[in-house]
């Protein structure tokens, strides 16, 4: 698991419109919030994505870009974005490389059955590419507001 003070893993991933987003393009200019979530259009993931979308202007005014990351493909992301009116950019980590780099791809038990999945987690990365906050196993409700408060401390 990654901790505050460590260099953030870099990425280059497609968004819901197949535009490539690279962490390197933000170095020196923007903070990043990466929220990893299990699956598009599920109840908890929808709550979390909507709450981040509702606060997107406040993140932007603090020179912070917010990305939601899951292993869903860009078609699923586009449908999720359009159905819910999301303002956050969703990135497709189809092969799970970024999920593994951030330590969120973990074995989980649900209904007595063990299987691999994304542990809902959020990372705040400063302009220099250093993780300032790593929040593992978060609850969706109210999480975006908590992250915004942490981002306010960066600026």
C-alpha cells in the first residue's frame, strides 16, 4: 500500500471519450485526486462519482484535477457519465496496472466468497507528483467533501 510522502505511480490511460490522460501532463501545475472505485453504475460508485461531480468547481478552483478510475472500459464509462450527468473524468484501467500500482486491487470477501476486486480508495497527489494523502477502504457517502477539505490544506 502506498503512503503519504511516496512518489505517485505515473499513468497514461484513456478516458470515456478515448482521449489519453497522462499524470505527467499535470506535473508542476495541478494537484490530482484519483478515486478508485469498483464498478460503473453501481449504487456506491454512483454516490461517490456524483458527489465528486457536485464539487468539481471547488476542486478546479484549487488547481486540482479529479479522476475516477476503474477497470471498466471507455464505453461503460461514457454510458455511466451520460446517464448520471457526471462532471468528473473517468479513466479506464482495463488491465488493472494502475490499480495494482496503487495497491487497490485486492482479494475481498463478499457473501463468504473470496475474489479479487478494487478496494474503494482515494489518493491526493501534489503538483510535484508526491502522494500527500492515501485513503484506503473509504465509504462513498460524504467522501468527496472529506477529500476537498484535504485538498484545501495543500494550497
